[in-house]
C-alpha cells in the first residue's frame, strides 16, 4: 500500500459547500449482493468491522429479503449478530413485513425500503405497480416507526429508466412525497443506471425543495456508468445535500437493471471531499486497504481509481 505525496490532495475549499458529509456506505449490502461468488459470512462481518475502523459511521449491513431473490445475502440472520455491537449505524434492507419482523427480532434500529419512480422497474424489481409497491411499504414503515426504528426510503430510477427512457421530474417528486408522507425519515435518490448529469440533479433537487421535501432528508446514490457520479455528487453538495451513498472499492450495481455498472467508489468520493476541505471522518488509507483486502477475497481488482492509484493495482 502506498500513500500520495505529503499534502495531497491539496485542500482547496469551494464556496457554498457543506462542512461535513455523512457517507452512507453500501458495500456490504448493495455491493456484495451483486457478486456472483458467495462471500463467507465471517468475511462479510470482517468487512463491516474494517469499514467501521476506517471511520465510516453508517454501514448498510445486509438485506432481509427472501434468499431466492438475493442468495448472496441469505445469511442475514447469521451476519447481523456478528456486527450489531459496533458503535455505528447499521441499516438493513427490508422488502416487506416479513423482512421487518426478521430484522426487528435481531435488534435492528434502522431499516430501508426500496421503491421505484417508474412502472417498468417496479414491475421488474417488485412485480407490482408503483402504487401497489407503495401500498406494500405503508404497513412496513408504520410498524417500524411504531417500534421507533429509523426508516430510509430508497427510490430507484430517479434520472432514467432502461425501458422507459427519461423519467419526468414531477413523477419522481410524486413518489418522494408519498414516501415522506408514509413516514420515511430520509430518502435516497437513486441514479440506478448512471445516466444523470449535474443539471438534471440540480433540477430534481430544486423541484423537491419546491415540493416541501427538505434537503436535510435527502441522500444521493449515483452509479458511475457514464463517469458522471462525482460530478453529480458535487452538484448535489452545491444544493445542500449532506448524505452521499457510496460503496467501498466501487462494488455493486443493481441485479434488476442490466445496464447498471457500479456504485460510486467510497475512496473516489473521499479523495474529492478531502480535496474540497469537507470533513468525512474517514481514514482513506485504512479504507483503501479494506477494499484491497476485499478485492482479494473476490478474486479481482477494485474498479476504484483511487484504490488502484494508492495500491498500485494493475490498471
């Protein structure tokens, strides 16, 4: 493992950006669920521990979905007790009331539901219409809130859909409002196939603000399919967003959207944020070492540019 020359990245703050960003680390869930190889439960647990040691404070641990749909995360019941003692937030994905029951039984205090802004993806991912999916999530969110559990609402296809093409901004705003009215504490705006550009990001965030959805309740989840993830993130920061989803080593994508090639790498995000003088609380060296370690278990190099630069992995 190498380090850059002392003082790099050079810190040059830009105006009107947040002083601190909370990174919502999705590698153990959104990253590993898309791996063809099965990763041992003990390796997953160590992955979460290493991410916590690197300074990440929100680490999405696993998903309580039926093993038939996401076999890579079939060990949720075995994994969660191995990490639940960590002093970090450990949200888990719950698709329905059964998933919520399983998560609550293990003491989960943060859960997430997964909705779609488009009918085509709702059908592909949940075999429901958008409104039918929202109706399915309503009792899940209500029960979670009754149990004083924090609820995140993921919203896929906010910027484009592989079947429908462009997604009207008002369509995204409608589903965001429905999720917030349902009781979600925060929303994650997903660019599932990576087609967003900065102007589109700004337009959606402006429309959400006009719709009385506070920016403080929003996170962004960009994929780097067309190399736009960091540019889109910067546009979101300029609009006041302070929660950014990222995946250590750039792991992951979406199993139900074939053109989704990968999440924004946490290391690439941290490099940019540190250069802007924005506090993340993350030790980039420890994080990079963690991604190199996980890449070894997966048998392939990390796609993260920063990981490759700092570890001299083959380009």
